[in-house]
C-alpha cells in the first residue's frame, strides 16, 4: 500500500479590535482594518498634526488593501516570498502616495503614519511594519515580540547608550526613524511566521505599549480567552495607567477547524 495522502488543515480566525481616544487627547488619529474574510489586519497611528495624522492613517487602512489586492492579481501569492514581495512593494508605493498627497497642500505638512500588518494564509502569517506600532505573538502562555520599534530610543538602546528602563521615559520617545510618508527611501520590515492552533496575534499602537509593560500585556491576554474581551481589558489597563495617547488594540485568534 502507498503512503496516505497528507491531509490539509482548515484554518479560521476570530478577531476583534477596540480603538479608544485615551484620556489626554481630544482627537482619535489611530485607524485599523479588521477583515477576517481576507485574513488581513492593519493598525496605523497617524502623525504630523491634526489633519495630516487623520489623512495619513486613513490612507494606510484604505489604500494599502487595494494595493495588496492588485499585487495578488499579478503574482502567485501561494508562494511565501511572493506575498512578502507584495507586502513590501505595496507599503513602499503607499508611502510614495502619501508624499505626493501632502506636497503643496495646506495642513498636510509632516504627514505620516506608522503601519503594522498581519496577512494570514493557510498556517502562516506574512507581517510588515514601519514605525513604533507593534505586533506580538502570544503562544503557549508566552508573549513574543515580532517587531522592533523604528525609533530614536530603540537605536540608543541598541548602541548601549540607554537601558530598557530609560527607554520608556526618554524625552526622544516617539521620534521615529521610519514611517509611511517619510522622505527618502522607505524600508518596511517584512517577515513570515508559521502559525499553530491556539496562537494569538496582537497588533497595537504605542498608546498601549507606552502605558503598560509586556508582562502586563501577557497577563491580560492570559486571562481573557475571547478576542473582544482581551481588547477591552488591554485598553482599560492603558487608560487606567494614564491613557496619554490614542489606544488601538487588535487581537487575532488562530483556530484549526478540522483536517480535510
């Protein structure tokens, strides 16, 4: 008898997002995309002043999906490297779009935004980010950072000039070295990670991570079995800690339905 044919695994996701203005800000400049049907999830934090931040973050969550869809039509997206190339190229094109949109327009000086993307296919996730919005993997009761901030304080820590504790309170915190809409060459970090049943992805703005520690984040994820409840618990914790910025928390739960 020949070897049995390998069975494919049917995957689904359950996802939720909570976005809150926080306790110190008057305007919400975070934006998000929650698209479980296409397994596409995006979080963006606008920057550059009131109008510019709104325009930039909104463009990230509306223009980027269209660019990804166009990329899919042109490539064999079943290949991991092809999906990574689509992600990379789409974010570069998005950044160029924002630069062109801001040129010569009153109120859009300094337009820019962070972006963090999780794009799932089968049992893996293609990820990309620019800026200090973050993506974590919560697996087997452990919180694993999948991104590293593109910021001045991160560079200082990497050079050994400040400690991780000093990083949280440093006056340069929030100054980004890479973001969507920046001058010069844009270089998003793109990667692909395998997924296991029970994995949980967390996408968030710095309104969460500047208020509570990774240990506190892990505890909330550990004690909140449902995505919506986890989002609410994390936003509440950030606001309780001071809520100094807009807070956006998006949680994706990976579920193995059945073997086919």
